[in-house]
C-alpha cells in the first residue's frame, strides 16, 4: 500500500474529548488543528489508492458524532498565487506564463472570474505544466479529489436544504446516470 498526504476540512468543535474519539476511530495518522470554527486534519494515510485513503479518513472522522467533512484539500479551484506555491515558482513567473510572455503559451483559461482574481482548475494547470516540463500529469489525484469534493459539497447542500428528501432523490438519480 502507498501512503497519501491530504487535508480534510471539517465542521465541528475540536475538544480534548473529540481528539480522543478521533484517535480511537483510527485517525492516529492525522494532525488536527482548529481555527475560526473549522477543524483541519492533515493525514498521511495508507491505502490501495488515493480514493480509498481519503474515503477511509472521511468515514473515520465522521464516525465521531458532530463532525462533518466539508472538503478535501488541496482544492481544485486555485488563484495564481496558489499556482505559484504548488509549482515552486514565483508569482511573477506565473503571471508571465499566464500572459504568454514566457513559455510555450496556451496557458489554461481561468475556470471562473467570480472573484476579483480569476480562478483556475488545478487539473488543467497541472496538465499544462506536465506538458511544458515534459512529464506525465498526476491526473488521478486531481480527478479523485475533484469527485470527492463535488460529492461532499452536494451532500452538505442537500443536508441544509428544507426539501432535502426530494433533492437527495434527484441527486441520486443524477449520479446513477
């Protein structure tokens, strides 16, 4: 089995009792921290695949009452500054690549302009860098995390909706097709 590193963003309160329960639930391979009502858990978890490792961590965390996993990081949508951090480049270097002032051109178009700064899809950026650097992209990680985050977001939305039973059924129909 391989070891995978990832973070879970969790809704809930981190107390000594909760920490003990998380350890007992099998989360002894994680480091927990809390800030502004959110818990972050950084895992180094073994699994047959990344998907298996993340799903088992989510199940272990949520077996402790009152906790809900909201997201797996790193997030799929990122700003240019995050691209710089993930690729080990300067922000200026990334700007030049985006504007085709350096490199081969053809940098991925932003996935969203919903904020003041555009957001890119990490899987697109990672594939572009892999081609630019002449290596294979790690598309399995991006696809797995994107799918899990989509499911977690849908689940959270359904739980918060007043018509959750109808939405849950519609979501199950969508996933089945």
